[in-house]
C-alpha cells in the first residue's frame, strides 16, 4: 500500500462516507470553496488542504479503484466511499510505524507556503553564489516578484552576506534538527547553491524510492514546520521571519467573503448585504460559514439562537453524524440547513 493510499484512507475515515470523491479531490488540490473550507473544519482534515495542488483527478480515481479492489473501501449512496474494517485495520497498522507528518498544516499555510519556499530557495542560492564572488547564475525562480523581493532584501556587502549566510544556516539548522532526518534531508536536497542544483520533487522521489505524492506532502510539512516556528519564535529566527513579512497577517478568507465580512462589521444585516451586493442569500450564508470557521472572535449568536446551537450540537453528537439532512430530521425541521451548518462549523464538531 502506497503512502498516498494511506492519506486517502485517512480522509475517507474522517469523512465517514458523508462526502463525495470530488470533496476529497477539492480538499487535496486546495479548491477554495465554502464547501471545501467547511469540510476541512467539520471533519478535522484541514491539514491536507492544498498539499497536492497538481494532483490529477484520473490518478486519484486510479488509487481509489485499487483501494476498492483490495476491500479497503466501499462505495456508498453519497457518491463517496466508506472505509471498511479491513481498511481501518490497515490504516491503523501503517500509522503506528509511519505517522503522518506532525507539522502538516495545509489550511493554515496554503496561501504562503509556495511563496515562502520560492523566496527562501532563491535567497539561499543567491547567497551561496555571491559569497564566492559569482553573481552569474541561473535563478531557481523565474518569477520577477520573487526576484525583486530577494534583490530588495539582499545584503549589500560581501562581509554582510557572509554574516547573513552563517546566521541563516544556524536558524535553519535549529528548526531542521527538530524534524525527522529523512524529511529534513529531502528539504536540504531541494536547495540550490554554487556547485549544486537542487533536486526536483520527482528526482527526490526516485532517490528515496517513494511516491511523488509522499515526497510532496513531506516537503510541504517541512515548510509548514518552518512557518510555524517562525511565527512563534520570530525573535530567534529574524532572517527566516523576514521572508514571511506581510504575507501571514490577512484573514484566510476568499475575496468575496472579505467584502461580506466588512459589511457585517459595519452593522449591515444579511438582507441588506444581499440587496447591496446583488448576490443570492445562499451565497452570503456561505460567506458567513467561512467567516465563522476562520475568525475566532466572530459570534454567530445574531444568526443562530444559542438554544438552537445547543440543540444542533446535541443532535450531531447523538446521531454521530455531521450530515445536515440527518440532523435536520432529528431536530424535526426546527432549524434551517444554514443554522445547522453555521453551528457545526463554528464549534468544529
């Protein structure tokens, strides 16, 4: 069983057969829709959001077919799959000796991880060449915004570059020493410098004799670990911290949702926002769900009565499901789908 199969089993297990295969695909490729964001929160699988942005749908279906043939999953009426008892045993056995990356945090860092990697890798490459008096090299990143950022932050003198290189080495070593040796080594092998070209993900996968998907996920986890450390210990890692400045402060909301949030903060009601923005009420409700997930201080009491919230939480717990229709039936249609969705997502049930 491949590592990617284990990831799929893990997601299917969390979904409990309540989401379609498309939901799995959208989660892994990072489709920023209200439904995918909601799923990540409800089923506690946000760490996988966008970790395989280039995943081919056909490849996903191929792996799913193999898992089904092996009796590890079975299709259900929701156009999704449920993990079987054999699948759960296989999953538990694999994770006992090969746990999923501890620092994987796709939802938290999906907006900044690629940008951060490009800045860091080009900065390292530029330092490596410059301190040896060679500024004629093929930049690892062709993105002009990345190149301009590096130029803007690059040390002016050779002495300063040597100092920065030594300090950056210490900062990175501090973090990488806390990670599994294999993951840290793969990350280092991705870096380019004078006399060496960083390996591609495919080359690393071949070298390590693991799948492309596993390599991608492990590398993502290292970047996420660096970002988490930098956010919590910026004073100890000033160089690494400088590479995220201006990128991690915004709320992780879609553009349209941000506009709705601003209107809510100004005191407007749902109806007023619907009229002003000329959008369907259901769209604004999706925005509210997204806000509830991502803004801890956002209260939903104005949209769902506290007693209703308590009833919905209890219903979900008693029927052991997050399926909106089942909960709605259980509470005898007292509450709308929107009220149920909003409550579940806010509470992270």
